[in-house]
């Protein structure tokens, strides 16, 4: 057996829930991901289970994502969204009757949406519980992340904030999955040594960093990226494999850009008569994505050919074979060099598979089937499995690092989002001040303290500075970060002057309602 | 009540929207503090919390009428690594520092006539990350106790483990409280962090051992009830013999020589940056934003082609993704069939059943490409009366070359 391959899918969305609006554009992020990624992934796991394929997959389900998947309002809105999609697909099967290629696709979408609805109703909207069941059966390993996907290195100057992000995530994981998490997905793979005490307190035993973070460890890791190291605190650190990352992520070489795959941006929400698609758009007054797309990437010209589902699936199968072959070629010489089977750790954003890369779940399916059919080539493994089989690893201190542009904190701390950093800095210290001042609060003050902690956690989300940096919806990100900081500030002022505004408190409790059992004392 | 249900709060928000919080974030918190954060091996972010009017007052007293930010290595002494004469209205600054893997501290102040330094605020000490591979190649292996046994269900681990031998003593851990020290430097003894190897039933202290034995022993450990784990467990590192790492490191260096090992690999955020501009050319940032997950916003513009789509609200683009300069026109056609019958009748268009509105009316769209078409609309009443209407359509598109008048 030449080596191991560890596939890690990181599923995350920021907490977006707007009961104050009848329809929210940003809530669609969740709805699209459920239909195109989370449900297909669960269906895939179900098929593997039925066929007794023993495939070890690691999955992050972040606390904010779990909170949204369990929220009754969002569940009800998702079903309404899905019903709309089904209605639109039904109309499309009629509208396209004189366009055979599109007509077949309309039937395909109608079937797909109906299957998603059937699955969702069958599990009563309990997608988190469905993932939990697969973990309980030993099919997958679910790891946690920080509470609101905060970039820990930028909180490291305030250890109580790191601690609260980690322990709140641990608590939420326990509630969702009935056990303690063993691994943690560090948001954006961002690591500094100062976060380790909080990880130890939460009994978290391993995490993944980007390749340069491992390769620049002190002393130099003798097995490079192909085995984990132990930090001096005894936490295992796995490094992201370089080549497999490029094979999927690269725009020029990456699989998702193949001409036969579905074109993400060519959507009937942009193509068809506005009045016709208007009821199904994410926002009532502007064009947007519906999820029904009839074209394939085709090539560089503006002419797009109709999407051929079978051809796309054939390509996904070919890519899976190529990926596997490339990994085996990568492992073979390593296996002859190392004294143990080398390990390739391949983490990806889960939403890549299905939402952005529509054929991604089928790629995963083909890859997993091929790998299990040929166990002499490589073994699929989780990082936790690896540590059980190879409990002795090198001691080294990993280097501060993140994945992504620049390899450090540039994406989350730059000219477009630096204004946020000082406000978070002072809010964090104020939260600690409150936690230390109110040791034994009455129930009303405890509610206010807990809500202040929630607002601070939400303000710390790395998603807001990320969006501000990329410029995709900066107004929304700015408003979200600002709103949470303002609510925190108002609560701080009210707690400081002893005058709680209870109706307002109830309102923001019902709006920002995640982590109901949050322990604000983590900040003390 | 299913898993996690106890964490659900009521779905309904109060109808009335109360606005209690302040309208905007404060300009200052009045702390007169200097924040310093490393952004990467060579850049620091500095922000000072001083009210603008106060900053103007200090600037007015300063030589050159501006404040100065000085950044020092390790401690405020000797010549600064960087000195920035700040713009009067500056509230933050990006500071280039020459050395990675180094501690820095910043001082904000101003110069009085005569060269006297007036300090306003001093930052905490921060450390820049390393940007090179370590030259320290000492190797020490350890294992952790206790390891959690495998879950109740799941895969059967393949055989693993190898026989290894000790070649090196413990590598020193990095210094506490700061950046990992330069290679070879250490202020904390390794033995403070590592649990000595047990005398019996485990790995011998030196001279070679089988990791299989360790793995087997750990696999035999009783199953832990995870929720009942101690509140503050500390993994205990136990040194184990080390494989002959030097030769392996050399071989590995050869294997990965073709890869830019220490160049960060693209991730979701990174590719978003690379492709966001292209996505913007296609649909505009707003269009991308409307359905782009934050974690991957714009990442897979590459999943689409680089050219624009001839959608109804969008100009086509050339193959390079640039919007055309010429006037453009997209035209398409659809049919709308509409009618009414008894509300309890069954209606089909071209043999495909359709839904009636409660009042018995219906309307349906049909894409109309070039060609000739017949469509039969049939209705069957509740008592099986039958009606049929057949409509005939033809479409032909002419797109003559444009001739200026």
C-alpha cells in the first residue's frame, strides 16, 4: 500500500438570518448550498452506505452553518424556496417543449429538485442529524471550527476571544453531534502558536495548515508534507498537499473549468424574460441566479452549447481517474523513501462540490469508488485514523500561516477592511470587562451578557473582512459587522449604566439567535 | 426532540423594529493606545486610538507638525527598524519591516524642538512569521498519550506502522512567549514538555523499537466515553525513537524539488482574488455577489467561460472578456398560451398536463425557436366531455447586415 489520501471537505457559511425581511438575498446562499451541495453529499453518503462502501471522509460543519440548518425559520424558508424552484422547473418543462436539449434538462432539474425535496422532508429538515448519523455509523468524521469562523491569529492578542471562539464551537458540536470534536478546521487554515492553549482546553487534537506553514516549521519536518507533526504542546498538525490542491483549484488547470461542465453563470435568471423569472429570483427587484442553467462552459467564445449531462458525468469520471492516478504517482516514490506510508491531505471547500462545480459530487463518488476498488493503490483515511495508525510523529513548531492570497493575514487585514480591526479589539476587551464584572448576574443581566457575547462572536466572523476584500457584496458585509458591533456597544452601555432595554433585547435575541446556551464567562 | 433541538429559539421576530443601538461606530474609544499586528513576515499594521482633535493638538506641538511612528526590534532601544513621519490625519499605518521571524514593538509620539522624544503610546510586542525553511534539521519523534481508540463503527485500519530507530536527541521547543527562536535556539527545556518514556510496557528509551507495539497497545485501550472526558485534558507527549530522518529529508527534498514548496497554494480566498475581476467583467460585481458564497465569492468565475453570456440583460463580450464597444441587440421570442375552462377540468398542452388556477384560467409560456409548430390544447371535463384546439405557429429570424441610412 503506497500511501494514504485524506479528503477533507470544509462546509461553512456565515450566519445569515433576517426575520425582519420577508425575502433576503443573502439567505439564498444557504438555500443554494443545501440544494446543490449538502443534500447531494448526504445522498452520496447514503448510496455508499447502502452499498457498504467503507469510505473515510472528513467533513467540517461549522457552528454557524449547523445553527442555520437547524433554525426553524430558515428551514421553512428553504422549503418555500425549493417549492418555488420546483414550480419554475415545471414551467420550464412546458416552455422548452420545442427546444429538445433544454427540455431534457428542464426534466432533469425538475427531477433533481423533487428528489431534494423528498430527501429534505424525509429527514424532516434535520440535515445536521443526518450528518451525525453517518458519523455515528463510522462513515465520516465531522470536525468543528471556530464559533463564527473567526480568523484566530487576528484574535491572538486577546486570548479570551480565542478561548471563547473555540469553546463555544466545542459546546455547539457536543449539542449537535453528541460527542466531543477531535479535530478543528482552523478558519482559512490560519495558525499562530498562541491559539494552542484554547485548543488544548477544548481537547482538540489536530488541525490542518497550509503547506508553507508545515514546511517552515522549526525544526524542519523530515517527512515534509507527507506526515503530520506534533507541536510542542502535543497537537497534531497536518499540511495541505500542494499538487492535489492545484489540480482542483487552479483556474487554468483545474478540473472545474472543463468545457463540458455546467456553466455556473449562465442561468435562466439572467437569460429569460424578467417578468417570467421574477417570482423565483433571490431578490424581488433584480436579476439573479435561479439554479436552472442550461449551458456548458463550452469554451472561450460567447457562444455556449447546451449542457450535456451524460458527457459532463463522463468527464467527471475521467477527472476522478486522473486525480487518483496522479496521487498514486505522487505517492509511489514517497513510499520508497519514507519509513511509513506517506499521507496526502486534500482539503477543499465543501460548497465547491455541487454548487460551483456542479459535477463535483459525482467526481467524489467516482474517486471514492475507484480508490476502494483498488486498495493496493492508496487508502482513504481521516487524519484521526492516521494518528491511530501512526501515533509517533516528529516534534516541531509549525509556522504562522494561512491558506490563500499571500499565505498570511493579508486578505483579512488590508486597506479595505482594516477599519474593523480596532473596533473588534476594543469590543473584545469590553466583553472581558463585562464577564469579570458580572460574576453572578440576575437572569435579565445574564441574558444581556449572553447576547453581547453573541453579537461579538458574529462581529468576529472572518466572512465580513473577506467579503469587504473581495468586493462581492461589501455593503452587506460592512452592515453586518457594524450592526453586531453597534448592538454589542449598546448592550455594553446598558449593562454599564444598569438600564437594560428589555423589548430591544428580546428583539435582537430573536434575530441573532444562535448559540442559545452560550457561556459569556468564557471571556473572563 | 431531535439532536440540537434544544438550541432552537423561536422563529418569529417581533413585528415592531426597535432601534436602540447607536447610529454609527465611535470614532475613538479614548484609550490613547497603539495597536500593532503583524500581517505577514514583512508588514505590520499599526492603529492608534487617539481622538482627532487630540491628535491635532499633539501635532501642533511637534517638530514638523506631525506625529511619528517608530518601530523597534524586540525592545524600544537603539535605532528604530522603521520610522514613519505620519500624515496629520492618519489613524493607521502599514509598516514595512525588514526581518521575518522577529519581534517588534512600536512607539507613537512626536519630536519636540531640540530633538526630545515625547511618547504618546507604546504597543505590545508582536512577532513576524518566518518566511524561510528552517535550517534546523534535528529530528525528535514523540507519541501522545492517551490516544482515543477507534470509533465503534467504521473502517478497518490497514496494517501500518514501521520499525524505527533513534538517531537524535529531543529537539528543543520554541521559546515561550514569542516567535519561534532562530534555529538551534531554545529557552525551554524539552523535558519540561515531554513525559519521560515509561520503563516498561512501551517504547524502549533508545536503540530502536516497533511503533506497531505502541499502536497495538493504544488500540487495546478501553473505549472512552467522550463527553465524559476531563474538562482540561492535556495530551502528554512521550518521546519515541526516531527514524533515520536525515537521508529521508534529502530524498524528500529531491522529490519535491519541482514544486514551489514555500509558495502558498491557492485557496478559496486567493482564487477569489485572482478571478473576481474576471467575474466582474462578465456579470458585474453585484451580479456575482447575489449568489456568491462568501467563502468562494468569485472563485469559480473560471467555471464559466471568460466571455460574457448573451443573456437578456447583458451585452456579449469578446473572447477576452472585454465588453464590446459596438451597439448590441439581443432578441428572442416566446409564446404565451392562455385560456380558461371549467376549474375541475383537466387540460393538457401538447399532451402535457398543466395546472389550472382556481378560477379555471391558465397561461403557459413556450420558447419559440425558428421553425413551424403545431400545438394542441385539450381539455377534459369532470364528466369526460372533450374539447381540443390546435394552434399553428411559425418563426423565422432574419438578421440582415446592417446598412447605415
